[in-house]
């Protein structure tokens, strides 16, 4: 198990009276806390290759179901370099090659926001969780959206392959164009996910 806990939280859709939330680093979003309802457990994957020599394609994270169904298909990698690829996400935060799980949950609150650089919400907002900001390595060719990973991660059982297809790293502050203070050069950036 990792020394720190992380979880991604992204609003997938918003409808009248509810928001659908995606959590990464956990197999649930603590459904009994804060009125969250777990709808399914998934595996976090991303549809691009983060290897330094490849540019990849989509920068968004995907929370794939554990029970996929298939349309027409050909098994194998017949498309070679003419197709996108989906890899399981690996923690690159000092905790081995553990794979990152995710969960999709619903809340009855209307809005949610991820605030980088804070561990608590502003007045009137409810804390869903706090942790650390993660993204792609700054030297890799493919981008990944910044996501908030909860401070106590789980990992997928048996997911220890070191494929390096989709990697997440802690995000450090770099002063210069970013004002310091209040930020501190080289410090890992915290984050909080809030709902209202």
C-alpha cells in the first residue's frame, strides 16, 4: 500500500439536482459520507500512451467498467501504430508499480469543484476529500489533465505490471511565472474536492 492516499474526482455530467462524480484511487467514494451513492466500480485507464517517445492522443482519464461488452472486433493489435491504446494507470508516487482504481458515484448536490492549492473548501461548500494534485511527468510528450488524488489510495489487486503506458506523478510548484510566496518552489501541490 502507498504511504499517501490519492483519489481523482471529476464531474462527468450534471443533471437537475444531482452530479455524477468519478473517483480515482479508491474503489468507492465513501458512499455513507456526504450523501454519495456508488453506482459502479471501475478501473482507471486512459486512451493514450505516455511514453516519452510517443505523443498519444486524448488527455482525459477514463473510468472503465469491470464488465465490458463488445461491438464488432478483431482480437490482436492489427492496427499497429494506427490505433489509440488504453493502459491501466500506474502510481508513480514512490509506492511501487500499483495500478489505480476508480469509482463512479452520484451526489444530490448540484455543483462540484476541484480546487488546487488548498486542503479545505471555502465557506458554504462540503469537502468530499482532499489530497494531492497529479498529472503526467513534465518531460513526457503526452499531456494528462490535472486531477486530485485522495490522500489514502487503494490499488487494484494483481495490478503490478510495469507497462508505463499511463503514469501519474505528484505536481510540484515551480516559481517564476507562478507567484511565490504564497506558493513555495518545489513543494507538492495539495488539492480539495468540494460540492455544494
